[in-house]
């Protein structure tokens, strides 16, 4: 009887661990490191900026499967279109810099509706300690529900590409996985890779990974393992690592690297144009 009880208990623990991994309801490594002083010290407070849309960008609400609502900043295509770009924020939240960058993509993509999704339910940080608390405290179930709500908002005929930075880089990849056959492309700037190969096997698009070679968290070893895992999963990925610090593409970052940022954006926008043509 004791042996039977032990076997059942072990099976249940194994099942629970497998279920959590498959459903991706656990916090990723970047969320877990967000509260550390070292990670926070690497992110200086963003410089002040107030965005004023020149192309009709506005905030909207949409329903989420958990019975709540979520927010997003949307710039609609001039002509009706089933092509969408989902934009995922850095750890600061959906601030004015993200809205501005969403409009940069909008201007270059043409005839694509761009939606910058608010993953913090209206909360925005300007201090690294506060940003760390927001990212570390984000509920994976809520994050997933927001993504699924955005997917339902654009509808089953939508063709979707995604892009994100830092925390949003990992979210861009998770979004592409959730989008299934509707996903046509995924760009992740220095975001945490998915480490579950079985989950990567469900990905229906290729990935462009733009990483910071000088950072210690998403290190060269982490990126190389991601490439190996994608190969094992039978998925295509192109990686470019820049000789730059984490968050090098953020103009609000005092460590902003203009040369690396411009090259990364060129790679990203050409990739997205090809996927959303």
C-alpha cells in the first residue's frame, strides 16, 4: 500500500510539473532575476519623453479570457487589412517610447495595423526598482490571458508578426507560440528564450533574435543553447549578437547604442516586411 501511494504521489508530481511546463504558466528566468540589484543597476531610468501621435494612434480596451479587460495602443492601417504587428513592451511598461516605436514600425510597414499591448494593466515604471517589481510580479496566467485576448480581438483571419524588447522579447516569442498558424514572424530583442523544446515544436513561424553580446543574463551560452533547441524542434532561427549592452536599442537608455540600434532595426524591419507583404 505504501509503495502504491508513493508511486501515485510521484506520478502526480511529475504530471503537475509537466503540465506547468507545457502550459508555460511559470515565470521565466528574466522575471526571476528582475528583483536582483545587479539586474536593476544595469537599467538606468529612461529619459523624459511625451509622445504625441501624428498618425491617429489611440488607446483601446479588449476582453480577455479570464473575464477581465486589457489595454493596447493601436494604429490602424489606412486601408482594411488582415495584417497585424503585435508590439511588446520592455520591463518599464507601455510607456511613450513604446508608443513612438510602434509608430515607427507602422510608418515603415505600410498597410499593417500595429498594436502595442499593455502587459502591466496600466502600470508604468520610471525607476528600475519599480520596474523590477512589476516584471517580477507579473502573473504568467494573466500575461497569457492578455495575449489570447489580443489574438481574439484581431480575429481568426489575422496574420500576425510580433516584436518586443527585454521582457517583451520573451513575450514576443510566447505570443508567436500562442498565435499558432496565424503567426507569420517573430522578432525578439535581447529577450529570454523558451527552454522547453516540446513547446518550441508548436511554433509555426521562424524567429529573428537580436541579442546584446556584452550582457551577462542572456549570455552567449544561453543564445547558443536557444539555437540548438530550435534546431532540435525543427524550427528556423536567425541570430545576430551585437557588441553592445542590454537594452542597446532603447533611445531612452543612457547606454543607447545608435549604430547597433540602427543595424538591428534594419534587420527587424526587413524581416517584418517580408513576413507581412
